[in-house]
C-alpha cells in the first residue's frame, strides 16, 4: 500500500504541477494580451500626439504664409496707389498747363465764328 500511496501522491503531484503550468500559461497569456493592448494604446497615443504636432506646425506655417501673402499684397496695392496718384498728378499738371492754351484757341475760334 505504501507503494500505491506513493504512486497516488506522485500522480496528484503531477496533476498539481500540470494545473500550475496551465495557470502559469494562462497568466502569461493574459499578461501578453494586456501588454499588447498597452503597446497598441501607447502607439495610438503617440501617433495622436505626432499628428496633433504636425497639424499644429502645418497650421502655423499656413498662417505665416497667409500673413506673408497679405503683407505682400498690401505692399503691392500701396505701390499701385502711389503710382496711380503720381499719374493723376502728372495728368493734372499737364492738363493745367494746357488749359490756358486750349482756352485761348477756343476763344479764337469763337471770335472767328462771331465775325
């Protein structure tokens, strides 16, 4: 009986070892799944941060470009305004210089017409 008892104890010990191994595998599998989930979540969070950073930089660059284009357009518009004002002044000076001559010629024509 003692032999049988030892065999039974050995079988029970083997069964407990088997159960412990299965429990260890289950724990390892759960840990791996949790680790994989954490890695995936961390990767997602990092990707989101990178995306937000790149979007922020893109917005900043777009705003800078927009501001630059607006400034350039304003400078061009001011330049055109100045050129136009100068042209108007030049035309006014030319016109003012010609008014007496035109008036004199017109009055000559009227006098000739009235004669």
